[in-house]
C-alpha cells in the first residue's frame, strides 16, 4: 500500500522552529522564508524511526508528500536536502513536492492538515496527525500495526 507522509509538523518540527525563530528575532515576519530554515528543522520524536521501518516494510511503500513554501524558493532544495540528511540518497526519489495532494493516488496520507493543499480530495484514508486520535508517531505506528 502506498502511504504518503507530510513533512512540516509531521516529520519535522516546523511550528516549534517557527515560534523559536520569531521569539529570537521578532523583526522577521516570515522566518520560514530565511535561507536554511527548512534544512535545519529538527525531526519530530519517533518520525525518523517510523519512516525507516516503513521503508523496510513489506506492506507499505512510503513516499514523502510535502507542499512547498512557494514564496521561498529555497524550500524546494532544502526539503530535498533534509530527506537525504535523514534517510539517505536512495530515498530522495520518494520525495514528492506538490501543492495539490489530492492529485496523488494511494491508500494513506499522514498529514497534520485535513484541507488546504488538496488533502480534502485525497482518495485514500487520512491519518490526521496531531489530533487527539493521532497525537504522535506512537499512535500512527499502532494504527499501521508497526512493531513498537
Ligand atoms: Mg504539515
């Protein structure tokens, strides 16, 4: 089964880094537009391990599906570098940068947003990350029946 995994606030801590950057430098309105912002995002707890397990799973074929920050051209490159940094070069071909997630065919989408980037039109099941049902990767792993 094809499973798509979002990046910001699912694999990496966009909101935490955004708040930290604003606190450190209130004069910058859009810290996410700064060079290096996306590349330096810290992974969320358990995210890297879960994706690595999916990569080696017989049941799932994971892809990373992320919408770009279109006002920050660096984001396209930095998301690609982030994936190589954390999963190695071979996994880079599983990175899909797309503003309309509803176009993709597959069984599962793990995303912290249920709409706005085509999630509402995704044909498969949405695992709504960050909700009370799926607050973290532990809950997602249980849903996917991955070993703990
Ligand atoms: Mg997101």
